C-alpha cells in the first residue's frame, strides 16, 4: 500500500494543488490528512477541498478546524477517521483528531461494530493518525521547546504501533523512530509537502521536499 500523508492545509488551495500534484507523481492508494484542513472552518470549505482528491482519503480534524468541519468531511468523498478504526488492505487505521485527551488509552474508538477502548484496538501493525505529535518526537518549536503530547508519547511507548502520522508543529516536519514505531510529521505548513509511505513487510518513507 502506498500512502500520501499530508496535513495543515489551512484552507489554502495552493497547498491542495501540491497534494494533487503529488497524487499524479506518486500514484498513492490512499491519502491521509492529519488535520487542520481549514483555517477555522467553514465545513463547506473542507468539502470543497476534499472533493478534489481523486483517490480514497482518510482525514481527521485539527485543533483549528471548527466542529462543522466534521460534517464537511462526512459529506465529502473523504472519510472522517476521527475516533474510528478503518481497515484498508489489512492495515488498521485509527484516528484521533483535534487535541489529545488525557484519558487516551481508554478513549472509545468505533471499530465499525462497537466502541472499544483505544488500548484494546492498538496493535503492532496499526497506523495511528493524530493531529498533535508525540512529545519530543517531531514536535520541536523553537529554542529547543517541544509542543507534543506526553499522553501520546506514553501510549506509543506502551503499545508500539507500526506508524504514527501527525502534524500541527509546522516547524518540525520529518520522521523519527522510537522502538518499533516510526513517527512522521507530515505538515505542509512550512518547507515540505508531506510524505509518501510504502507499507508492506516493512515501512519505507520519503519526505517530500
């Protein structure tokens, strides 16, 4: 499976145009958007942007996406992954949009049949899609300070999902690993255009400069 992972469009058509360019160039099976699709809404803008994507798309809202953006995703051609698990080509994708809650392991996730605690669904082959990055993993802001979630960092250390796709910190796009988990900050907010990720027996990642 090939994934084009992007985030932080902030309502900008020129950033969406970069996504369209990279769909043509890299032929992904799936686009994953890790939040901040709009700049404080409206939901209709999210629909307009997402409907331009020609391949299957999963998206979660970001911290500045207003709550009507959820409906904007729902009526678009994309799928809202927020607090849901969706399995694609045998790969479980789990989404947590907006802020990371303090009760993260017990957060209820809809797996398509029931709501279950995140800790019971998160497996070694899971792809966790969040807006916020984990603490001290692709979350450096300036002067050595970090803007990531300590709760998310603890969850990763405990359950080691295969891949975490995140964003929010525009200043620190890129990838890093912790144990068996690879963390990719796919923000388009500054100098990069997201990432192309190939998942088979292993994970291969290319940051798009």
